[in-house]
C-alpha cells in the first residue's frame, strides 16, 4: 500500500511540472448537461464527472482532492487537478510545457498532442505520453484548459503502463464533461 501511495504522490507531482504562462479566455459556446451529485468540483475552478466507482479523496501535499480508481498491479490509477497562473495563450503554454517536461522528469515517449473541446465548447489540449518515475513506467494523459483570470487548469490521469489501457477511455469520457465553475 505504501508503494501505491508513493507512486500516487509521484504521479501527482507531475501535475505541477509545467511551464508558466497565461492569456485570454475564449467564451464557451455550449451549455453542457448538468453534473450529477457525484461530480468532482473545485470551487471557483472546475468540475467534471469522474469515472463511475472511483473515489474522490484528499491526498497529503495536494492542493485539490485526487480521484483514485481500482488498484491493480500495485498501483491505483488516479486523476489529479492543478492550476497555475499564466500570462500567455493556452497553445503557447502547452508548447512551453512540452519543452520543459523532459528537462524536469526525463524522456517522454509515445507523445501525442491533440486539440479538443470540452462539453461547453471550451478549447483544450490532450497530451498523452509515457515517462519513467521511481523505476515505474507510467502512462500519463493530461488535459489542459484555460480558466478564468489567466489560470491554466491541468487535469492529469496516471496509470502504470502495464495496466489496462481501457482506463484512458474512462478518463477521456470524464474530460468531455469538463466545465469551469
């Protein structure tokens, strides 16, 4: 269990390892369906539906609660949220992050970057890559959105590379419900 929590903490640390930035906020164009009572909400920041059956829990050292899935292979896949004040466009922020991440956490493999829109029509970026941390090969998927007041919002999903890739689809479905609070 300690190994699981240590890996969770390590994965959560990856959340803040992005470059600084900021910029204008595009208007949302759609009205998404209402969230359920079990939605993950961070006051004045964001909200989204977590995968069904996953647990929202406070985690030591994290600004916002994390969402943990069922543990397997000694690791609980997890979702964490972080924010960062920035003064550049979302695209520039993502580009700067991709330049800085390898310098901070080591090589990124199987990197993909995709532009997308949230349920409310908010532009975002989906980054997916593998990285080795504490001897564990992790698969990470990050969604980056620009929030209010030059705030960048990064939602990161982490699983061991050996765990079921089907977890990625659960996370992607959650991010399609993302909206600003």
